[in-house]
C-alpha cells in the first residue's frame, strides 16, 4: 500500500468529511472510493472509445438488412 499527501481545499475537505460521516466511513475509505470511481469512469470511457473505433458501420448495415422484417415480439414494442 502506498501513501500520498493530498492537499485539499478546506471547503472541499469539510464537505468530504460531512459525506464520510453520513456514509459512516473513514476519510481514507471515502477518498480511496472516490479515486476508484473516477479511475473506473475513465477506464470505461476509454473502453467504449476503443470499441467504437473497431466498429464497422457497413457490416452493421449489412447485418441489419439481412435481419428478418417482422413485428416485435410481445413486450418489445416501442412505447407510445
């Protein structure tokens, strides 16, 4: 485990302390969770950008054109 001295503006620190108390977690756990959530969001964004880059619109159009043309199954209707 690593240590890192973090400088946080007083107003943000006070709000973080309040939220940590409300959630009944330590400040350390609050900050670690907040960092983990941000890292996960950034990794998810990068994953979807990479998936988008691999996309093949012509292939999708061909797949869609080959799909049967029929009424939706019960429960799959578009809401009005």
